[in-house]
C-alpha cells in the first residue's frame, strides 16, 4: 500500500492550514455492502471463521463500542464482514485520509492522531453512537503489535466507556498476526484466520463499575501472545522468509549485547557482531544453532530488551541521537517531505531539529504514554512519529531502522518514570497542603 508524497520546504509546509473538523458520517447501505464484498477474497484465502459469544444480547439496531486487537491489514476486512449489515464508524489515523478524504469519510472513518490527546475524537464517538445510531469500531492499542502481544492500552479508555454508556463488544483475532506480522515486510504466510466476537459489557454493568475496573477487564481481554498461540496450537508456518527482518523486533544480541547488529533473513536471526545464529522454526520457537540459546520465545527476548532499556534510563546512559528524513502529516492532500534533521531522545523527551535550522520541536515525556513506531510504513521505511494534532512529524531513521523499537520501549519506560514522579508530587502536595 502506497501513499501520496509531496516534496516541499518546511517553510511552505507550516503555511498549510490544518483541515476544519467535520462530523462523522453514517455509512450508507451501499458502502456497507461494498466493504463486505471487497473483503470476501482475502477472507476466503485465509479460511476465515468466527465464533460469537453472547452476541444475541446486542439489539439489531443498538449501537455499541466495538474494541478489536490490531494485528495487520486483514483486520479491515474482518470488521465489515462480522458487523454487516449493522452501520458502523471506524476510528482511523489521519494518514488513512491522505489522497482519498471524501471516500474514507463516506465509508464511516473518524480521523484521529495516534498517541496524542484528542478530545475531539471522544466527541465524534459520542456523536456517532448517540446521534447517528451507528456503532464505533476502535483499536484501543492504536498501533499494530510488534512482538505478537498487546501494546499498551490508554488509561483513559475506562473513563470514555463510562461516558458513552453504550454496550461494549470485543473482537479478538487468531492467526492474523501469524499470517502477516508487521516486521515481515508485508509477506503473507499461509495461516488460517479466525475471530471471536464477544458481548462484553452491558450499559447496566458499565454503570456499576469504576473506570479502573473497566480498564482491568479490557486488559484481560487484550492479554494475548500470538507466538505462544502458534506453538500451543501447532500452527505450522513453512515459508522460508518467516524470519525476514525479525531484527526489527529483536535488535539486541543477548550474548555479546551488541545493538543494531542482528540480521533476520530467511529462517535465521544472526548477530553479525559475534556470529550467534538463531533458527526460527516452523512453530514460532527460536533455537540457537550449535549451542544453548538465551531465549526460545520472541516475547521473552523482547521483554529482556525492555529491561535493558529501563536500566540504561535509570543509570543515565540512554540517549538516542539519529539522523532522519522528515515528513509531515498536516492535511489530507499528501504526506509532505520537508527535509532532513536529527531526532534526539532521552529522559527529558524528544527534540527534533532539522530543515536547515528552521524546524525545532520538543516533546516532553508526559505528552504520550508510548511512541508510534512502525515498520515499512506505506512501503517507505521504518518510522517514528511525534507531534501534535495539527502537525505530525514522521521521522525515518537513516541506517539502522531497528532503533524505532528501542525508542518505543524507552518512551514507555520514561513515561512510567515521569508519571510516577508526578503522582508522588501530587501526593506530597495533598498531604502538606
């Protein structure tokens, strides 16, 4: 999937006015039929099946908030198939609208910015459910899974659900990640895909619960491990490219501790610094060739990397300072390529400088609980995005793209440290005041 790119200068880009807000549109039956029809081929190829749990509790014309885990693009085929003929709006990132704004709105998409506070989005969801009588599909993780598990969920989710007071339905997929993991450069594997559609909460149950209790329940529903699922269900992935670019996820060698020297190619993950060679078998397990491996499970290796990043932050040695190509999302006309620069990240947050000294942007640690890091974004490259609702800066690292994974881990750990300090100060103020 490609995106329209417009070459311009930073000075010209900042003159562009962000688009005016538009209320969500209820998709007509024509577009609901069209979306379902266009999904048939992909789902047939993946032998798609679905299990429904307590869905009879949801009225045929009753709008609901539908929460779905985000694995790959086939999610957008599953949704219109499961929900048909029910009208629904779907929360989508602003880049989705580039080059096709009217069409994307007509099929019911609601624009938002990943991992940026967006009160307008909440109002749009309320409008869709209460005024349009349309369900709203939301991917609460916001981004695709990197290591096959759920990404961080926002603390504000429980409060929003309380505010809406609408039934909550979950859609959980199995096989979607194994079929098309983000790290694997859009190379599809032959894996069957299934989904479970579940009526989770009624309006009455929501009223009786606190936002924290709702968050805990949602977190349990989003507690999954796709590599574990593959192994336990003996799902065979025989494709010879299954480890291609796995170094995006597993960027640090657990033997020599070198970073950015891992290389995933074919079925092997090799450290070019010390030569350790891990084989990714047909059932998703890692095995060190000629020796005892440190990890046999991708998420365990990923967790170890997070621990290493946390230690760097705590001892003051963590700092990312990388040259980047800079693009901007401002409106729906195109992705604006504005020049080059450097992106710095440390305990104090992000600093982006570039475009011959014209661009300077700072983002503090409490601005976001995670970082939008994606691989092979629109077939351009690995990317990190920071910014505001008006202007988003998409930074493409030059050289080692695996830095986007470490930057996400660091952002999440720095946020945890910053929020803990803030809470401690608030408690101190309350007790001394």
